[in-house]
C-alpha cells in the first residue's frame, strides 16, 4: 500500500483546505505538512520499490486499479512531492487561499496518479483530471492581463488531444482483446500482444501527438508561452516541473513499449521534431527580453533533448531521459520560483530593467547561481549527468543528431549566463519594491534542491542504477521490433556504431 | 601513497568551502592563512608524490587511485580515478607551487577589496578544478576539470561584477570555453562508442584499431577543445578580454596554468595525435600562426596587461608548435619556464598597477624604475626571459622548440617562430622602456608594494633565471629523461629530440637582440611621450586584426538576429497563423454556433491544424 501513500496524502492535502475556510495561514501550513509527508512517503517508496498494487474494479470492462512504483515512476513521484512542497512554501498570500492551495495539491495528486497507473483507463482518468487544476490555476489565479485567454488556450490544447487519446486507448484495447481473450486496459497484458503494423502506426500517432502537447514539443507548444507567462511563477513552476513530465513519462511508459514497431518507424521523423524543439527553444531563450520566458523556452529546448533521448530508442538514452526528467524538474522548479521572487520584488521581469541583485541579496543570488549552473549543465552538478548520458545515447543511435543537439549546450551556457548576469550582476541596480529575503521556510526548502543538484551530479548512479532495469526492458522491446521489421528508413544511418 | 594524492584536491577544496562559508566572519589575515595554506599543503602533497615517483624505476612511475564509480553508462562503469605520472606531476607542481606564490601575492594585492573572501574561495576552487584536470585518470574527469576551470575562470574574470566590461568579458570567456567543452565531449563520445571505454590506458592502447577517419576526428575535436582553452586562433578572442579580472587571476589562470591545459591535453593524449599526423601538423601550423599573429598585435597595444595577454597567446602558440611536431618534452619545458616568467611579468605588472592605484595605460606611466626599483628589476628579469636572452629561462626553452623545428625539417615553422621571437623581444622591451624608462608622464605617487607581494616576485624572478638550466645545450636534458618513460608507456615512442642546433640558437639570439635594439631605438633612447608608430598597418594591429569585429558580424549578430526573428515568429506567426487557418476552416461553422465564444473554436481548430501538420509530417517521414 506504500505505493498509494503519496497519492492519498496529496489528495487529502487537496481536500483539507476546503474545511479551513479563509484561514490563510492554517491552509498554507496544512498544505506544507501534507506535501512534506507525501515527500517522505515518496522517498521511502524509492527505498522499497519496485512495488505493485492491483485492485479489481470493473473486471468486465477490463478495469482495475493497477499502480506500479518502479525505476521509471519513483523519482517522478518524489519530484512531484518535492516540487509541491517548494511551490507551497514559495506561495504568498492570495485571494481565495483555500482554492489555490487545494488546486496545487490536486494537480500534484493527479500527476502522481498518472505516474503510478499501469491501467490505461485509470491513467486516462488522472490525465483528464489534471486539466482542471491546470485550467483554474492559470485562469482564476492568473497574474497577467490575459490569464483567462491563456487558461482557455491551455484547456483546448488539453481537451482536444485528450479526445484523441481516448480514441487511441480504446482502439488499442479493442484491437488487443482477441489476443488477450477479453477486454483489458492493463499495461502488462497489452505489452504481450503484438499488433499489426498498420494499427500500431495510427494509434502511435495519436498517442505521440497527445503526449507531446503536454511536454510541450514544437510545434505543439503554442499554449506554453501564454500559460507560463500569464500564470503566477509558482504555477509556472508546477507546469514546467511536474506537468511536462507526465507527457514524457507517458511516451516512455505507454507509447514506445506498446507500439514498438511504429515507434521505430516514426523515430527519425520524431527526432527531427525534437531537434527543432531543441534549437528553436534555445534560440528564442537566447534573446528573449522577458526573464521568465527565457526559462520557459529553455524548458522547450531541454525537454526536447530528453525527447530526443527517448527517440534514440536505446537503454542509454532512456536511462538518461529519466535522469534528466528528474534533473530538469529540480532545476526548473527552483528557477521559476527564484526568478519569481525577483519578479515580485522588482515588479518586473524584463531583463533590461533588472540587475545588481547579487549586491542586495548575496544568499539569494547564491541559490540562483547554483541553480543556473545546474541548468546549464556544469559538470559536477545534476544537469550535466543527465545531459551526458542522454547525448551519449543519442550519439549511439545517430551521430548527426548528437552533433546538432549538442549545439544546445553552447546556447544553454549563453542564455543562462545572460539570465543570471542581467538579473544579479551588472551596473544597473534594480529598484526593489520589497526586500529579496529568503524566509526560514523557503531557505529550508531550497536546501534539498541544492543538495540534490550536487548529490546527483556526483553520484548519478544512485538514480540510473534504479532506472536501468526499466530502460533496458523497454530498449529490448524496441530492439526486438527492429528485428521483426527491417525498416528501410534506418539505412541512411549506416554510420552508427 | 594511494590514498594520499587525493589530498592534493582535498586541501584546496576544504579551503574553498571554509572561505566561502565563513568568509564574511573571518578577518583578511585568517582568510589568507586558509587560502594560501590550502594551496601550500597541496603543493607539499605534490612534492611528496614527485619524490615518490622519482624513487620508482622509470618504467613504473605511475600512481593510480580509483575512488568510486560515478555512473554506469550501460554496462561500462565510469570511475572517478586519479592518475599521477611524470607528465601530470610537472603540471601539479606548477599549479600548486606557482599557485601558492600567487595566492600569497594576492593577500597584499586584494587587501583593499571588499570581496577578499570571495576572491580566495574562488581561487582555491580554481586550484581544485585545475588539479582535477591534470590528475584525472580518464577522459571523463578530464572533462569535469576542464569545465570546472572554465567556471572558476568565469567567476574570477567577472570578479568585479558591477563593471559591465568585466561581466561581458566573463560571459565571452565562458561561452568560448563551452565550445571547447562541447568538442571534448564529442571526442569522448566517439571514444566511448567505438572503444567502450574512456580511461586513458584503455583508449591509448586500443586507439590504433580505429579507422583513420575516426582517429582524425577524435584528434581534431581534442584540438578544438585545446585551442579554446589555450586561446589558439581563432578561439583566442576571449583571453585578452579576460584581463578584466584582478591581476593575480591573470597571472595564475590566464598565463601560468589554465591556458596551458590545451598543451597538457595534447601532451597527455599524444598517442592519439601520434596516430593522426595530419591533425598534428595542423596543430603545429595553427600554433605557429597564432605565435606570430598575437605577437604582431602585442606590438600595438597600450594596456600593460593586454600586451602581456597577447604575449601569452603568442607563447602558447610556441608550445603548440612543439607538441604538434611531437616535441612533447620541448613543449612541456616551455610551459614550465613560461609559467615562471609569465606569472612573474603579470605579478610585476600588478605591482605597477597597484603602485599607480589602478592605472593600466603604459603611456601614463614612465620612469618607474626609480620609484619601484624591486618591481622594475623583477619585471626586467621576466622581460629578458621571455625575450630569449641567455642565461634566462626562456632562452633555453624557446631554443629547444626552434632548434627542434629546424632540425626536424620544419623550416617554415622555424622561420615563423624566429620572426615571432624577434617581435616578442621588441614588444616586451617596448613595454619595459615605456613603463620603467624615461621619466614620469603623469604625476603619481608610486610606492613599492608590501613584502607579501614582492617576495613572490623575487622567488619567481629566481625561477625565471635558473629554470632554464633543466635543459642545457649539448645534450643535458632533465625534462626529456623525466618524461620519456611516461611517454613511451603507451604505444609509439615519440622521436628523440635532435641534438642542439647551434645555428638556430645563434639566429634566434641575433633576432632577439635585434628586437631589443629596435625597441631601444624607438622607445628607450628618447623616451617618447606618445606612441611614435602610426599608419594603416599600425591601426590594423592596434585593432587586433579586427577579429572581434569579424566574429561579431559573422556569428554573434546573425545568431541574435535569428533569435529575435524566431521570437517574433513564435509570438505572432505560429500562434496566430494557426489561428488564421483555424478561422478559414471555421468559417462554415459561424452560422451554426453564433453564440459560442470564438476563442475555444479558434484554439481547437488551430490545435487541430497543428496536429494535422505533425501527422502529415510524420507520414511523409524521411
């Protein structure tokens, strides 16, 4: 039952504020406690994994509450709890606090649900539920003048693919039913079925498109600038740190293993899209005047690299992808939250108007600095460990992809250094509306982030050794697909080793 | 012994941590003890390792220590392992020895700075990263150190972070260095994917089995990395700007140690370059071109530190000429003497700047040999050494390179190197005469620096004087006999250096004296008040061949321009473009649902169009 604990705790935490009325402090405290407890449960879960829970629900429909905690999901569950804790700690007074904190924890709970479910319908339910807090947090608790429009855009970009996704899931289960003997949505059973290539192809397309929107991957990212820009920094942290991972996770967990031949068929095309994401995001991040948008587009670029690692279809790439999902979650959440503090203190997020923060708040600047270094992939910190493994996996599949993708590393250095310098250094000193002081709670919450950046940087094996079994089993599926289907379009890659 | 060498890293790491954590609460004196002490202890470890190595039979001079598994890439573990052999120990001794002297000097130089604690922890951090770079037992941790020194260098160039020029220079240095990091990463990938390993020993043993194209590619990538770190043309652009950092930083990082990392890499990975002769030749020629090119620029610079910066670029070019022609011992020898005399020159220049309260324009100086005689004397020693005047250190090491080139049949490279040597003598004595000769050009109250600064100057002056005696003309070559067993451990033994080429030595000496003579004629005898040179060539050299402008126009501006274009595209075209298509498609629905909000429909349709485009693209897969 340990598997369920983070999910239960976050759900309880989402419900609790509703009983506390307008007592803002109490609500925040309760949310903090529940997300901290969920984090503890998730960390214990890492020690106890792998675990599985199977509760029959509606057997006739092939429905069962199947939850699984393994190398793929355990770090993402822990990341979600950690991100939630930080987001709560970094949230200030707000109107209608009960709703705000409740929605944050609900978003976390539904995300954890998607990470744990191994029944496709249950997964789908969590996936759909996740849209509600997202929509409301962007819209009603938004910050920008256009937040309602942004929320609507998010809603549409979520609901339309969901419809596709449902069609794809049902088609998959129906197509697999004869082989299984009954209708089943269980991943384990579905994995054993080999579907004909034509069926695989279009189910894969629907899967991939729906999941890629959530990451997002170019050109399905049009909702992202609005959603990240119009919402509060705390919500942007949640969207980028946690929600984006659900899309990548679903690709790794469902789309690629269930439809390996289709994955192989589309891999080169998906790689092109991933490469465009990587460069496109990096290029925009390089010149954007808005600091938060620099972080947003850096996510487009970095998650594009993770996607490319998945598309590389080998164990190294997958291993690196999971590691980097965790890493990105850590540094992106910290970046959005820290920069959010600057935004709130300075009343602007235009980089040209910021500067000189380091002189005012050395400790704060120190945290921002180490986070930026982790994000730009400095060896010794976590971002590098993931990037190295990812690029190595990509390199193994295609040197051309790796050569292009690695350009993003140079861009990354340039735009993150620019972000830091324009915020913290330089001759201009920004007028601060309020002091940039880290409260004890915020300080305490930031410490584990920094510890993780350093620890994973030095001992990534702690993560990768747990991911490897899953990565290898998925890679084996893909490799088997390569044998059953000698795909012509891989021949252009004769150079790969 | 096995566990001891890691202490060389531990001491400065602790120093950095303590100074960073407690810095604000410690006095300058305490920070000095911690900062200098950490590096001095590290130096003692290096000395102990050196003694240990020397006591071993030549073929077994190797200390290896594997500490833990960093990560597994598939089945292959990547170890955190250290390797100390005759090559790395020389670098370690210089890094910690010269490093300790420069730390000591900094205690005086930075005493007035409110960032004193920050300065010391960042300097200690640099020592850690630099030691890791030379002590790493595999390419992976070489990369970690490689990027680490880039970071420390970034920190220290931008030390005065409220100065826009310093911030810009730091960013430029970092980005150019990352280009090198990326090249090194790609080289490691190639080695890993082809050989399944990244440890030096395995890679060097198996490198010969790779196809020629792969070998050349690996070697070329390693060289790009080396060129970025060691400021070889055209990746030299960051180094002159790096002079924005405090002068001790320029001495330690941008003269004595970090910028020689590229030389270390080529010497370390010599079995790779030995099997990629085409790349090696290219290295030598780029080194030769850089040596000459940077020397011509140094002639026309007015900032005392910029002259020294270009002279560093030029001297690094000499080292690459040597290692590119497989004269590894000569290259390492020149690294050693250069570390002494260039650190000396920078620290003496720092003493001048300190004495004049921050003035760096040499045309506002003059007559300083009377005001600060000790600084002047030590600067003169450094100038004599770099100009190749016997018996100072630079004479021997430069001759070792030039003589080797001529004897090896590289007449073109030899000629370039010799001309550059003449230019070196010219611009260095120009600098000396303008700064220390004649009389003061502006009023100043120059005062000699405190002992904490002058003692390191004197020690380095002594080393710059006697350092060359490790190799004497006529076959006495301590460096060679020290390095050869280490070099011959893997694969082919590099060719023995040819016997002393007395002809090359005589020519070099005459050319150097000619350089000194012309500097005397132009700047020494009459002590002009302003630069007597002018004309288009002079302006071209003063403009640094306009390489910065060229890079700005060819790379920086187009990249930034495309960035802003994409940003506009993303904001307008992609978004509203999809919406527009949605509108067209939605036209028919207008009459059916007149009351519905337009947004939902538009987004839905724009999204659908997006998905359709993706699906269409995927269906037209390559």
